[in-house]
């Protein structure tokens, strides 16, 4: 194993190429993620409109195969639904799947034919590491079939994403303070990691993603208040330190997740304990992020000490940015300045539940689904495309302890 050792402003970074180890199959849940888990009791539905989690359509028959799918992950397993885009009603298709593997975050490849899940564990088959599962997505109904698992090369993996071509999976190991790149075979199977990076004992790696051009990669490190910046080889999946190798942030920023603006000129970083979102300018030629401005996700008078931010997302139009508050239990809504990328608060939408760990906008930008972890609900909202405002549709689906919700269009021919 060849190792590469780097000293960064925010901590130690060690990269290495891995060639050994077998695919893990099970283990004990991680206790390192820092995200508390609520209680859930099975899967059903509730709400003003009486939304149903049964598998049929409104008339009792099957919904068309072209209906978007919704994938929900969490400590109790993965659940598959069909989505009614008119009001956000969910119809159950499959689940729970892989409940013993703690699949707390999911990602779907660009072709929408494979789904990948972190297994947020500290130990798998005797290795002090979590793992990643690969699933085949059924073209007709969106059901999942396990392909294989591979080591995440670190404890407590909390986030993963495919690169823009779908040839690699990047995984952030929160408990291990590391990141790894796993290759994806033509059959969707995961191989052993082709590269790794470690950021020091206090790093708490929370998010790993490539830029829109697939030339650079970024890993947020919540514990060291930094974002690691890499060049990314889209042919081999290998990482090299960029110049500069990190975006250093003020102490206490606690960067968690980031999302790129559709223009490719900006990115938005949500800061877990600071209760804020930072606008980042992005130089796509150099792959370098720079902090521009930071705004609070909370209304005046609200306590950041009783709140922890979770997810951030940019609307497909690029006009609005959304961020979730766990504690205040709201989605903060911001308008985007098209020239500077800076944010102006529009308002807050209560999430109709407790602890919104994750949310996602539909590909059209007309619907938003929120995963309320502690109240065990998925809540649907209409999105006003002119103002960015959120309005509950009345559809609330019970899913035990959801930590991820993803909306996926049906795959093409």
C-alpha cells in the first residue's frame, strides 16, 4: 500500500491506495455520528388529507411505472415509495431493507439504475470500519436488490455521493475522520477503495462531493472547521491535494454539508452548530472555494445553542436556498443574489415534525419532502417557484426514524 502524507492548515491528511480486504456483511451500529436517533414504531401514514402508505394508487390499482420514486433511509432500514407529484402522497413499494446495516444516507447514480447506502457502523466483520452497500434499482417499480458491500475504510460513514459520471462513490467517514473513493463496476458492484484521505483525530468528516465539472472533490470536516479541496481524476478516482489544500473557516463554524449552485459559480455550506449558511464563491478553473458571507438560519431571538443545522439545498432554478434547523424544526428559506450569490432571508416554514435531519426538492423544484427523524414522518410541501415559500400539502407519511429522503425520476429507456 502506497501512502501519501500531507500536513494541512486544519489538520493531518493522509492519502493512500488500498488493494485488500473483503466485502463486509454486518456489524454494530456506530455511536460516533453525533446525530441523535428518535423513536419510531413501524410504517404508516397520517395527516389532514389521510395520505396512505399502501402500495396502490388512488383507485386501488397500480400507479404508472413512470411515477417518481422516493427512497427513505434510516436506522430502521431503507423504504421505497411511489410519489404522487400533485400533492406529495407516498405509496409504499418495499421495505424495510437492510435494517441491520444502519443505512442512514443514500445516493443514486446519474443513470438512476443503482442506489448506494452508507452503513453507519463502527465495526463490520472484524474490521474497525463501516461499509457501503450497492443495490440494483428495478426499472419497473424501483425496488431494490442488493449487489454487494464494500468497506468504507473508516468508522461511522455518514455521507456518500457518486461522482458526476457514476463511476465512483465518494464516502465521508464521520467517526474515522476520513474519506474514501470506491469504484463502481459495470454491473454496479463496488470494488475496494482506490484512494483514501485522513484529516486528523478531530476532523469528523461529514460530506464528500465532486464539483459540477467532475474535476475537483471536496470533503467537509465538521470537527476541524475546514473544507478539504482535492483534484479528482475521473478516470482513476484518485485524489491529490489542491492549492490551497483546505478552505479554513472560523473556529466553531462546524461545516456539515454543501451544495453547488446550478451556475457553478457558488456553493452553499450549512454549519451545524453555528446555525448558519455560508455563501462560497467557486473558481471552477482552480477548484478553489472562498467564503463570501454567512447568514443565520434562525429567526431573531431563537437560540443557536438549542438548534443544530442539517441539510442545505439549492432550488433547481438557482433562485432560492433552503436549510434545515433541528431544534427550531423549520426550513429556512433564502433568496439568492444572482450576481454575488449572497443570501437574503425570505422566511421559515415549520416542518410539521421534530428534527428535520434531511430534505430534498423534486427535480422540477415544485415539491419538497422533509424527513423528520424524531417524529418518524415524511412531510410534503408545495414550493412557490416565484417566492420560494413552502406550503404543506397535507400529506404526512409515517416512516420509522428517517434520516434521508430522496426523490428520483424513473430511469430512461
